[in-house]
C-alpha cells in the first residue's frame, strides 16, 4: 500500500507565531484515527483558532486582510507578510496548524495563493523589486522524542527571512555552527515558491549548502520564479546569541538529517531540487496587480516500491473578479474560484525524497505550516481556502455487454457493468462516504426498463441514503448526482463495488454512431480523504445501434428436401442442398437434363445486428420471369438462418434455370 501527501496552492513560509484559541464555525480540524481534515477559508474577520501565528520582531505579524483597491474582488485572505521594506531589514510570517497527523497516510492540501506588491522595496526597480517568496512545510510533530539535548524541540518561530522563505537557515557568508538565521525547528521539508531566486542558491563559503540572502553581485546566481525543495533540519538551542553545538552523534544525525558523520558545518535544510527559472510573473503578479491568484497542488506519495514521490502542480493565474460565492449568504463570507473558468493544474516539478542521503528518517507524525519572507525586495504573501485531508485514489471502470464498446439492436438489452475501487492509501468510511454516479445521459434507453443492482466484495459496502450501508442495493432508473449510490471501502483492490445497470434500447435510437456514457466516482465534498488522481475517476463505454440490416444468401441445387408436399413438416428441411448455382466456372455449375423439374435451395442468414422482418426472397429465370420462392418464415433473428426453396423447369434450349 502507498500513502501520499498532497499540498495545493502552497504560499511561502512566514516567520513568527501567534496562538488563537476561540472556536470558529467555519473551521473543521480533526485527526481522529489515521485521518486528517482541515477546512479553513481564512475569510473570517479574525485569525482562526487551531493555529499558531507569528511574525519577525519589528514587523507586522500575519493577519486577515480585506479587499482594497489593489486586491479588489473576492473575500478576505490570510496575509503572511506585507510589502513594507522595513528599511531592508527583512520580514517573515509564519502559520502552523496544531493538528497532528500520522505520516503513514496520504495528505491532500488545497488552497489559493496570491503574491503581489504595491512598491519595489529597497530595490527601486521592477526587475528586482519583487521578493522573496513563500513556502509550505511539514515539521516533526514530536521533535523531543527523536532529538538530543542541543536541539530546539519547539516549532514556534519561522526560519530565515529573505532567501530562507521562512523555512531554511541562512548563512550569509558564515561558516560557524550557528548560521546567521536558523531554520525552522523540526523541519522535514519545505517547498519554496521563490520569486526573487535565493532559495535555490548557496553561499560560496565553507557552509556550502545554506541559502544566501545577500544580493548585489551574488544576485547573478539567483534562480527567480522557481519552485524548489529543501530538506530536513532543526534549530540549535542557544545560550544568549550562541548556538549550542551538538555533542553526540544522535544530535548530529537528527540536526542535519543524515545517517553518517559528515562535516557538521555543511548544515541541514539541504537543497533537494527544483523547477529552475520559470517565466516572469509565473508565481507573483505585476507591480500593483492584486487581481489575480494561483491554485497550487503538491503531493507526496509513498509508493509501493518504497519511493516517496513529491509532485508540485500550479494553475495559471485566476481572476479574482470571476470568483463565485460559496457561502449562500449576503454578504458573502466565502469566495471561491469558478470551476467553469478556472484553468487546470499544470505539472511543475517532481522528485523522490528517498534519493536524498541527507533527508531525515520519516517522522511518525507531522504538522503542516506556511511561511513567507521579504528582504530588500518585497511582496504581499497571502493564502485562503485551505483544505487538508488524507488521500484516497478512487477508481472506476465501465463495460457494456462485457466490452468497452458494443453494438445493441433496438429492442435488445444493453447491460453496463461498473466497478469501483479505493486504491488508497486511506480508507473511505461511513463518516464521509464516496459516491458513484451514472446518469445515463444521452443514452437511447427506455426509462421504464432501466434497473440497477449493486454488490460488493471484501469489506466494501453500499447505500442508497448514505447512512445505512449493506452488501447489496437495488434500484430503478439512472443513478444521478441528486440520488447517487454511496459506497465505502478500505484501501485495497480486494474491496470492490460492482453495479450492473440494464435497459432496453429504444426503436428511435440514433443509428450507426457510438453513443458514449460516463460513470463517475467522487470523494465526499464535505470531508474525509481527497482524491489526488482524477484520471481514473471516470470511465466511458460506447453503445452503437446498428443502422442497416445485413443478410447473406446462397443458392444451390438441385436440392433435396425432406418432403415435397406443401404443408408437410419436412417441406423446408434440407437434406442435400446441391451445388452452388452461382459459383464461377462451368465445373461448379450444376448440370441437369433439359425440360426436367429442378428444386433450388436458398440459404438465408441474418449476418447483421438487427432482427429482420418482412423477409422475401425473389428470383427470376433466364427469360426474366419471376420464380416463386417459398420461405418458412418472414422474420429472422440476429444470427438466425433458414432454407427457402423454389421449383422450376429447365429450359429445353439449354442454360441454367432459374
């Protein structure tokens, strides 16, 4: 089984923390069992409970901001940093969610991020005025359980400002044990959305792995508009302003996230990799433009082969002015992107975290946080509409009459078979059941004949109401989004739901064209695991109604039937059909004496996919005169056949007849 972590719309990390404790109706946070669910819009009037917020001393801490002239439209946002330059001293903001969740389950995080500015800080030019960036991080929720005496065990302040994006330490040409700015305590990884470009670059001193926030000539090494990842690290404890040096291997290993005794001055928070420089304004907006934002998705999936795959996705810019109200209230208290106009996520970067030898062992439990930072360059760093959950990969397949496509004649039955599975890693439970829908939209089926039945394998269960679950369910008509089939299933292919839907094809059905029909599975929109793989959430089967009958007919003779007496039961029972009268070559043409009576057999087969009616066989002699052909029936089912017969006198002048 694999697990996964998905982070969507991740902004940069912000330094500093503030604890809020008041309850909020629009916040849902839980980690019961192995699942996690956080739903926070950040669109309330005050900072939500369940979070720790902080900002760098002397700067404005994180806060909820309302629309202004520069970010008009939509609702409120959580702002991690503003675009005040603070005389070039730098700022950082930090938000850590207090929910603890197990690392052996997948996690999905979705949110919106907006980065823009109304001034150029100390840079005084558009080219260098935007910075620094935003980060999303996971930290060990139990630092004290794994660390030694020299390790700071409390994650309550951000990492380095400027190039550290609130996650990593910063060297700024320091080769001492203690960097100029320490990284975040207990960091497992930090994904940086780096506008200015210092997150990826390193100092040129002996501390060759820490990012360097110094500009000037060093700025030529920047990697701007990039998305990248730094690995695990923790903070030193301090005595005054002096770091406490690790005194044992346990401290050293945990601090630097390594399993061997390497040079301790090389530091933690190692650079893992990133996207490289991307086009201008890929991550942030133009000067003075707060009208656009992005949606970001990041997934970390422990694969069955032992890999831990990190994937980053991000949409192109989304217009705030096209947002729609999701609260159903006036005034609106929750604005979201309009699905009809929101562009799809685009893949940005992927890496296997297990290939980095400096990455710490996987902690048993995580906490999730965000941070952002500025320096000489500035930006407003904002997030909203955060959704965090575990991950479940739902999948559905669909067949018609046992195949991906089938041809079914009018009046015949089309049978669709739908199979739904939860590929995991988390379970789908009764708290938040999944749904299966097959609305049969556009299918030429007689509604009065449509029925369905559901069965399960393993520990899967189904329900028509979403409350009481059983091993079977039945119904009539389509399975619609208004009345879906609810289902639950532990992770694994042994737990399946099979639904059989059947109906009679209408006589008025369109002919000769493939008519697709789509089945869809979906996770519960109100909570529970998120589905990070939409590719297998739908399945299509094609129905084709044949548009023309096809038939084959072979004439043979002289033929012998069981009886020559009309009305006798053997009148159409062939004994010997004789030779093919239409075969090429004189040797194959039957020879009979002129003036004698010959009985011919006509073997008629319905080779098409439509039942035949009003079947008539005609023939003429060599003079063009009609010959009466008698058949046992006027209808012929698909694949059925019959022998018809005709009797004629062979022309005395020679030649084949009839």
